[in-house]
C-alpha cells in the first residue's frame, strides 16, 4: 500500500513541471487576455465586444477568416480522403515515402511557404506566366481571398492525410467482400457501410483543419504583409499599433477567436466519443 502511495506521489512530482509550464505559458496569458477583453476607457464591460460586432471592418475580418478556413478545410479534406484511401492500396515503400512527405509538408508554412507561392503563382510567378501563355488563365491574384484559400489548402491536405490514414483501419476487407457477394455495388458499399463508419473521423478531421486555418497567421502575413483583413492580422495590428494601438480591443478579438476554436474543439471531442462508441 505504501509503495502505491509512493508511486502516486512520484507521478505527481513528475507532473509538477508540466503543470507549472502549462499555467505560466497557457493559463496565465489566456487569463490576461480574458481580463483585458472586458476593460476599456469607460471601465469594465462588454464595450470591446460591442465595438467588434458593430464594426463593419471587424465583421469583415471574421467573415474572411471563416470563409477561408471553411473552404480550405473542405477542399483539403476532400483531397485528403482520396489520398488516404489511395495510400492503403499502394506498395508499402511508396506509402512510407508519401507519409513522410505529408508529415514534412504539413509543417511547411509561414514565410517559406509564402515565398514559394509568390515565386510560383505571384503576378510574375513561373507557373502563372506558363498558364497565361497556354491560355489556361487570363488573370490570377494570389493575394486575394481565392489565392489565400489555395495557399491554406496546401498545408491542409497533408495534415488531413495524416489524420485520416489511420481511420481507414476501421474498414474491414471482409465487409466489402460480403457486400459484393450480396450483390451490392461499390457505391452502395460506400453509402451504407464505408461512409457511416468513417463519418466521425471525417467530421473530426474537418474541425481540426478548421481550427488550424482559423489560427494561421505567419503565412497570410508574409504573403500579404498584413494587408488582408482576417482576425489574426487584426489582432496583431492592434497590438503592434501600426495604425491604432488598442490591446484591449485586440484581446476581445482574441477571445472571439478562442471562443471559435473552443467550439470547434468541443465538436471534435464529441465526434471522437461517438467514434469510439461506434467501434
């Protein structure tokens, strides 16, 4: 009995550095932001949040963030589903190579990614000039909302592949064989067996991609030098004081972003629980 108590005490002592680190670098900054989000020149209150929702400029930032995050996550997960399924069918060496490449590219973001896209798809990018000469496109603006969706999708796809690849382990080969013996087509198999089994993983991956895109800052800043109106750019501008210095309003925007991410995380956890119960 004493050995059990000593083991628990040792485990708590080993956990203590993590708790200290978590409080200092996670809880304390979040608490600071939460407190300052309800402070303004008029005192304590919801003035900052009212200013956010009554400002067309800030509503546009929220809209742009949600639109870019949604479409890049949707396109990313559609491509990732095909990629993850295809990996199950190929040779193990090619599978290992693609998995390693996906792991590397999922972390390729920020300034290097922005520079690579400018070289390829900028106004005078190599690929842009080739496509114009071939008559495929007449004009393409990498620094627009469409361009940002394309850039975001780039780092969403490999992350989606890595997250969805293990989910296909839930599909057993004998289910396909049994459905074929019973006369079911491939479409009927995926509609009634494959997709229902994969749905929790698909939705869970989608909300993770959504959260990943909502919090992205370095790539969009390096690509547009802060001239595109999204939440993360607005928060940084208010803190840096490029135009207006208002850290309290920035805190309100940050809490709004935290709220969106918390909602996404809660949906993700709920979907994970459903997935585990289904298995």
